């Protein structure tokens, strides 16, 4: 696997956990509530999936061999993105803090 491939995997891992690690929208915009709702987190997760995908397509096109993908590719990569989000989800919702 090339360095660009590992970069995309690490970017996807970081992007999938980003919505769960802070209380701001995209780490920049403060929200009025003290705690960000799950709907905001899901929305952020979807947007970050497309951002990581765009970076992946850019790197693939730069390498010179961009391939067309079917719906199966997007279903699998979105499922993998959700799996990558599990550590952040567990930290935000399942870990008890004293």
C-alpha cells in the first residue's frame, strides 16, 4: 500500500472521530447548547465522509489512475467510516466520567 493510501486511512480515522471529540461544529463554530446533539454529530460525520472521499479521489487522480466506482464502493466505504467512528462514539457516550 502506498503512502497516499495510508494517508487516506489515517485521515478517515481522524475524520470519523472528530465529531465525537468536541462540542463545536467542525471544531470551529460554537453551538448555543452546552452539549452537541447526536443529530449534529451524524451530520458532521456525513459531511466529513464526503470530504475524506474528495481528498481520496484527488490523490487517486493525481496518481493518474482514477477508477469509476459503483454504489457498492460507497456502501462499503461509508460502513468502514462508521466503524472507524466507534472509538469516538464510545468515548463520548459509553465512558462514564466522574
